[in-house]
C-alpha cells in the first residue's frame, strides 16, 4: 500500500485530509510551517484523495481497522524500545480497502524506497515539514537516547521556564533588584551596580572558595574563568598551582628557537615570567559538582540573578569597600550573604506579587504550546503538572499563558489529569511526603492519600503519582528546565524518561550557523599547522638521532644536509609561531556571537563539549528549546539517537578514499 492509497482511505471514510494540517485561520495557532497546500499542489492532492468505489462506515477508521498494542502484550523492538502503543494493521480489513497481496510484492528495499519518495512528496504537498527537517532547525527536538513516544503513557511537566517562559531581563532583573535591596539593608555597598544578564550563561559553575565563575569541559577541566566581573586569561586559568613555589609568582616556559652557530644544534630557552595570584590558577584541578560546599552549578535561568549579584559583590570585596563591621568575609561567606538576600526576595512575596499583578510584562506567550499538550492528551497520554510554585501563583500564570489559546472554552486545568503545586522538588522524586488536596480557589487544603483524575494537590511524592495513575518507571516522560531538580533526579530515583527545556538553544543554533565561515577558516588554519607540525616533528626526530650518531627514519632524511635540516626547521617553526598568533585570538573569539565572554553554551573550546552538555547527554533522553516544539512532531514520534562519533572512527575517511579511487 503506497502513501497515496493511505490518503484515499481517509477520503473513503469521509475524513477531511486537511484535518492533519494545522488550520491557519485559527488565531491560537500561528505556526507558519504548517500551511494549507495551494495552486498545483491542491490539484495533485485532489487526485490523490479521489475516493474509491467501496464504502465503509467512517467509525471503522479506528478500532475495526487498526489495533493498538496493549501493555500486557507488548514486546521490545530491535532498538530495545517498548512496542506498547504501536498501531497494528488488521489484515482482514485490507481487502475492504481494495488492498491486495500485489501491494506488497517485491524486495522490501525497493518497496521502502518507493514509499519513502511518496511520503516525502505528500508531506511537501500537505505543507507539513518532515521530522528530519524539524531536527535541522533551532526548534528541533534532539535525541541523546532513543525514545518511543508511543510507549509513553504519561507526561509530567514542570511550569517555570518550561511551560511558561519568562523574559529573563524582566523576571531575573526584578529578582536582582530585590536581592540588591536586601543586601543594601544588610550593609553591603551596592550603589552603582546594575543587572547585566550577559555576565553569565547557564551551565557555568561558581567556585565559592576563590570567588570565580568558571566554564568546564565535559571532563571537569576549567577552560574559561572570571574572577569577580573580570575575565581571566587562558594562561592564568591553565596554570598548575602545584608547580608554583609562592602564591604570587610563577613562571611559564615557552619554547624559543636558538641555534648554536658552532654546532648547529637547536636549544630551547626560558623566555617569559608571568605573575598571577592564587585565585587564577586551576591547572589539573577538576570541577567536582559532588563537592557542594565549593561548587555551585548554574542549572537554570533562575540562577542568573544570583550569579550576577555574587560576581559583582566579589569585586566589592576585593576592592575593600565592604564595611568591616559586617565581619571577616571570605568568598564563601559572601556567597552565603548573597544567597540569603535573594532567598528573602522570594520569601517576602513582593517579587511574585508584582509578577502576578502584571504577568504580561514578565511572561513571553507561546500560542502553540497549549495545542502541543492538547495533541498529547487526545492521543491518550496522561498529563501531569508538577511545580514547586504555590497554587495561587501557578493558577495565575497558567490562566494567563494557556486559557486564551485553548479551543472550545477549555481552561488550563482541563489539560491535566493531575496538578501538583508546592511539590518541593527534588525531594518530591527522592522521598515520600504528605499530600494535600487543594479544595478552594483561595488555596485551602485537606489531607489526602491518593490523587484522583482531575485533582489539584499540594506536596506528595512521585510514587503517589505513579500509584494514582497506575503507570510506573519508563512509561512516564518528565519535562523540565532544571538539569538536577527536574531531569537527573526523576531519572536516577524513578527511571522516568526525561526531556530538558533549554530556550537558549535557539540562539546558539543560529549563532553556530552565522559563524560557520569563521569556524571553517579556523579549522583550516589548525589543519595547516598540523601538517607543518608533523614535518617539523619528523625533522626534529631526525636531528635528535643525528646528534646520537643514529640513522634517521628514512635514508633520505639521513642524507639530508645539516644546514638544510636546520634551515627547514627554522622556517617551519616561524610558520607555526605565526599560525599560533593567528589562531589564538580566533579561538578566543569562537562563540562570541552567542556570548562574548563564555562562547557557546554546549561547547568548551572548538571541538569539545561543555560540562553542561555532558550533563544533558547523561540525564536527558531528549532536549529542545521549548515544549511547543512537540507540535512539529506528533505524539507518536519515535526519536532515534544519532550516531556518536568516536576518536577512532575512520571508516568515513576510508570510504571517501575508496570512492575517489573508484571514480579515478
């Protein structure tokens, strides 16, 4: 059966094929990627949708024609994913659709090739982007571990920065303002300071012992660092404290080419002394997030206001403007003071009251998001909201962000089977706590022991959610923006499947595209240096062997004239030094289109991954910029992880060589 016949089946049953296309006339759905086909495409579709002569009750389009694999009869597929929820064809119904055995004749490779072309053409004619094109866009859903959405029975959602995205400058800016007001009341000098969201990005780590903000690679090595609000040089960051004899002075050794004119032997000379203080050195020291007393990971955008305030106050501590009557303060004590000031900004309630009174100033609406959840609910998924926010705040934010975009006078509560506020994550995933039912619009509660469909609750635990739904473990997908509170804990303690929301991905994706020519130039220079360096190293080895009266690697190298050997090495070394002078600033500038200080969110250096990216790969099965991106896919999507390149993967180079030889 080809794809055209599939559409004919819809026409036979009286199903409007345009139902699978987003209605552009609906003001609550403005995804321009999904459009009704026009012009010649409409004519082509009309031919494809021409009904056949058989007639079947339209109700049979469901259970009489297809069957869904139930939980008690599911298996695992060749990728190890559950087949629960897969749709199966009832073979006895094929004849009723005029589909005979001849539709499946021929090698499957040829059948699949033909069907793929048909599918691509029809998707294009319907104006629906294919999942592959959606992946290759800023709004893609990216997969680190294969996930079959058909086998997911329930989807849990966080609210803040997940279902609701705040304007960072507005929300975090006000949090910063209240924090600085509290610091001023505590006696700290804050005059002249202003909120600068570009000072930090998600995924950085605060070193509370040294007053530094650092960016680490996937192994935990520090690649960039900032002390207070001043970026440290790459050399300063890379120094090894164990090699320093005193706190204030250390020596960096550079290779310098010098030639003994009598012997022609090249020697190296120490050139440069470099002064730095102890707060600037990491060397081989690793960032270890398990040491919470020292390291603080910026998991979410909620961390921006705290990090900006802390780094600015480090400057004030260093310049001696913090009053002595506040007591002896080190960097760790200063961090506690800033954290306390921000904590009271939240506890006092003024911040949330201001946001609730003017949500339009703080919330960035997403008309597509409620419809993505509606698709999931209508596909049979149980939807659960699990947020740390209290009921009054949750209700106000959700009403503002959801109700106006839902059809048929639906309210946000109609989307969710269970709503849990004041969840106290991560403890919600780790331990069992009392659950209370919210019984009035003012938030009055009463104790309860089991959640009911459509219920609104406070507290409780993830185990209670599982028991109430009758769904456990990897049948549940949890979606949140906090790599620890939402993603890692739900996976580690419950084995839930996980999705991370990271809005900055859209900006990074576009920045990577816009700087691709600069990166290509940089990579070309690095490759050139590698070739030049390979020759230099070979000549250096030949020189070394010659000094020991041993033959070089080859006869030609052994017979090379002394003067030619030395002159070649001098020229090569000068070329490499000039390449270094060109490459170094280009490496520093890499990623500045995303953030001028820290570069890209997901990268630490030109090719390596950041510590944040390692956390995402470890704990998030899929990740994307916003929940509404699910609308570009379907509730039945099978996400497959991409091939992971390894250092020893060389078959691509081998295949290209074979192809070149075959074509020559």
